[in-house]
């Protein structure tokens, strides 16, 4: 990608285990799985060239029963600049452009207030299932 890799990379839970998981799912599923797992987000410089990795995002797999789940994480030094909102909006829009997708889910810890705010800005609503917090979703 010819981009700088910050010392704070990887962001959040997008570590080696996640990469291995995504790679395994792609290998098992073949070409139809491309685009349904990990994506990287880079900034560009004034000339439009790749500059630096700032986030990882994607889906936890292709649609299942009309539903997909998104995830995203931004490196600490790039937080608070709207990247997470832009990423979540792009993932949602892309998902709803795919045949059969009716619901987009996301999960975040109750303590992760910034991520909850991103989901609210993107139109997600939280719902609770019995005593356990359920996923956020948008329909």
C-alpha cells in the first residue's frame, strides 16, 4: 500500500488474530467472500498519494438471513476527526446496496461511548434482549 504504519497499529481488536480469522474465511469461501471481511483505511497526502494507515473496518462475513454485522476501529491519534462516522456510513451504504441485506448490526461495549455516538449518528438504534445487551442495528 506504500503507506506509513503508525506505532499504534493495529487499532483495537484488528490484530493478528483478527487478520488470521478474516484470511481463513476468505480462503474457505473463495471469491464470493471478497469484500465481506477486513478493509483498511488510509489518509492521502496533498497529491492524493497514500499517506498513513488510520483504521481497520469491515464486516464479520457475508449476509446471513438478510443481516450483516460491521466493525471498525481507528488508531488513537486519528480519533475525534470523523473518520469512524465516515467509515460506518460507508459500510452501511455498501451493505444496503447488496441484494438481500435488510439489517446491519454493530456491537460496542457499554463503556465505549465514542463508538456508541458514531452508531447513533449513523442511524443505528440500540436494543436489549432480556438481561443482555443486544446488538445495535439499522434497518
